[in-house]
C-alpha cells in the first residue's frame, strides 16, 4: 500500500473522530483486513491490501447527535464530491482514495439514495450489510478508536459478496480465507461457523460455494 493512501485514510478517520461522528460509523471494506492486525496480533497475519476505497457503513436509522457538513469537511481535505450513476449516490474522490457512505438495504430494497441529513450526505443502500452490524468491535488505528465488524462476520460477508461481483471475486475470497485462517490459528474458527449457521440458507450456500472455489483446506466451515 502506498504511504500516501495510508496517511489520507488515517487523516480522514482522525478528522471524523475529532468531529464526533466516527463512533457512529462502522468501517467496512478491505481496510478492515489491515485493522484486524490489532485483533489477531499474530506474526503469521501480515495483511497486504490494495484498495483505493474507504467504505463507511451507517446503521439505520442513523443515531448521530451532531450535525457535520461532511462534503465541506472533505473538500478541505482535497476530496471532490461526485454523483455516482443515474441515482446520484455521493462519492468523494481524492487523488489517492475514494470514500463512500453505505446503509443496509432492507425489505424489498430501493434504488434511491438514503439521505443522512445530520451529515449532509446521501448513502447507497446495499444488500448483506446487516451481517456486518451483528457484532461490532473497536480497534485502534493510529491512536483512533475505529468500529469494525467482528472478523468472523467480515469473512463470511466477503465470501457471500464474492459470488455476486465477478470483478473482485478472487480478492474477496482471498481476504476471507486470510481472516478465517487467523481465526483458526487463534482458536476462534467456531465463531465463524456459528455466524454461517445463523444466516439464511441461500447466504450460507453462497458462502460455502465461495470457500470451496477458493481451494482453502482445513477450515471447518467447509
């Protein structure tokens, strides 16, 4: 990972923490793989990520007690706001990173952006994100407390979504297997197995297909 990406990500999280809103978000996506170093503390766990995306999940309904103009804040940090696709989801572009806000899609779903008035942004609803909210842990990154999904939930989610987006399928599976291996090494693979058994059958079958496609061995969730 380029040092500039790391520095920009750290800068964004520190600023969100200073503004009093970071504690109301959950950081998801590939950056979690790096942050889980603080969870596993294994010499064998040496994550290497290549991503420009910072994905921030906002629980629904949002419980944000302060008002922050995030587009203005991010503009000060050299991000440019653009509207994504025909529906107008906001995304924030930096020469080194891309930042997006997401919310869980529920029920029949909607293709419309979800407005978060306290932050002056709209978020994109996506399927399966509720799985990442089931168990949240807090880890330190550059001295800042960051809320992330439990690694077991993150890994199972990665397996599921790998069956739905071909462009990143291999990367998703590799990240899931790296985390499942670390859970096995620390004696916590049973947590991932419990997550797997708790989700709808169609999700469970998708996760198992993805794990099988990865060629991973020695993981009980197979």
